[in-house]
C-alpha cells in the first residue's frame, strides 16, 4: 500500500522524497544518511549543527529519505557503486545482510576511542545490533510500539483515557466507542484506530497470545504462526478491520496514511513507535498522549531501534567515528530526545527531563521505559528485510479481505520459507 507520511510544518527548505542538505558551500567532510521526514529532518540537522559547532574542522552532509524502503534501496545502490554514506542509521531488522557481508566497520572496535560505555545503554537495543557476538552499530533508540491517542476525541466521546494496563477486549471496546459517523451520512468520519498492517504490527500480538513469529528466534527456519496462539493473534488483528470496523477501509488507507489521519483528527488512536512523536508535536491543535499496548495472555512488545553504522568503505573513518561518538554522547542523545524523535538508548538521558518532560506531549512518555521489560526482537538475519517485504502484502490482503484467518499463517509460511533457507553468512 502507498504510504504518504505527513510533512509537518518546520524549517525544511528542500524536502521532497529525498533531502540532501549541507549548510556549507564546499563538499562535506563526511555524509550521514537517515530515513526521516517532516520535522525529523530538522532534528538530525540540529544534531549535525551541534556537532559542527564543537568540531569546526568537520562538516557533515545530511541525506534524509522519507521512506525506509527507499533508504535501504539507496544504501544498496551506493554500496554497489562503492560510495555509500560514511555513517547511516539502520533498523536492526535491516542489519543482517550488511553485517554479514563486511559492509560495516564494527562498533565494537572503536568504543573506547569514542568514549562509549555499553553499560550506560539499555541492553535490549545493544543485543539487537550484535551479530555473531560482535556489536556492529551503536543504537540511538530503545523504542517500541505505543498507542497514541487524541485526548480531545476521547473527551468528546465521553470515553475515559486509556489506563496503564488494558486487555485486547478493552482496547476494542474503547476503539468501537470512538468510531463515529459525526455528520449522519452513513460513512465513518472518525475511526477508533489507525494502523499499518504488516509483520511488525502483528508480531507483539502473536507473542501476547503465547505464540512465536518464527520457529527459532536465534536461528529461524520458517515462520511459526500456525498454532492456536498464532491463529488467535492473527484473527484478533484482522478482526480490528473485518469484524469491528474500527480501522479505515483499504481505499481510505491508500488515500491517507495512519499518522496523517491521526494528526488531523480522523482517528482517535494510532499504533506507532516513538518516531511519530516529533511530527505529531508539530501538528496544529493536536492534544495527544500515549498508552501501552493492550495485552492478552502475556505482556509483550516489539523493539523499534535504529543505530549509527560506520560504512567499511568510508575514507574518513576518524571523522565519522567522532560524529557517532557525539551522537551517542549525553549531549547528542539529549538533543535528539528533546525533539521527540527517540527513546534514548542512554539510560541516564532516558530518565531525564530531556525525554520525560511532562510539559511536552506525550506526558506519559515513561510508558516506553516501562515497556522495555516486555520488548522482544524480530530476527536480524540477512533475509529478514525480504521476508517482511514478502509478508506485508499478504497481511494487507487478509486484513482488508474476506479469507479465513487460519489460512493467513499458512500463506505467509509458504511465501517466505525459501527465503529462510537462502539466508547465509
């Protein structure tokens, strides 16, 4: 499905599908590539500006690409041409192929040089970026899924704001109470929920039901959503649209992505990671907060984390390592935390006002820290990016279709099994 992310107001003079900016007229010393749009771009430019102020002999060129898939495609093309960005941010689910073909200069080798103590970071994202016992990249983020909610829409509907703990049924009941035809024309104007339909959104529900997404989290050979727990979770997730009609239709979803719909008040709740916060803060008139994911038989959430990687072909590694060190310092993590972009991987910054400041929405930001006790990771094997790519249209078809949910797990398994066996070092 086409995903058109919101371009929020901000000082973004060169935003299109790809942004390539450098404040200096001369070529930059090093390049940073990120998946970012809207005010996220401003956040990373602010990080660069602060670094350059401390290192006036180094300039950093920023390439920001709105869609993560396009970001990875550009990385692959640039690696093939022998000229990748010196430093780039990558999600751990996209790490495997890069890490296993020698494309990354492992972070484990320069921790002392840049002054990063892994004991200062949350262990969950550190583990996610560790491949074959070696830390490959330094995680900036320790996020997970949360339920964003529009406080005004809850008040208008007379629905209590979400509690600190709720169940699948309570979540559905709340969303149904918020789904409304406000003008009486027979069409839904406000949906209870906006969400993407993909494997990352499905995964925590599978774990909460007591199931597994893959047969072996450390050495997966196939997906594993064919048992009672998997069917229960897939049926619940699909039912959000099919049974309860609390999620927009396929046509509506193709016309407007979940974040944009939520930002304008067309959905009362949104499933997303911390990444959405920066853009939502810029949405005019939006009063929002966050709640934890509802739970079923277990509490579970999915880790959303990206990290700074140093490209092995880089010819400016000392300068690139200096930038990574600054980005991972207390100063760098504090700066990005204040923009709303990250759940900082640094424990001390995550528990400071830079992240928890209740005067900045969402006031209940501590929920992300509480959820770290329940986060689990999807595989970082080389084939995982392709596995998710193949699975996404299948999940979307079932989410908006009429096929029995029992068959969804079977189709995902059949479509992806050969990709697991093709995965290699």
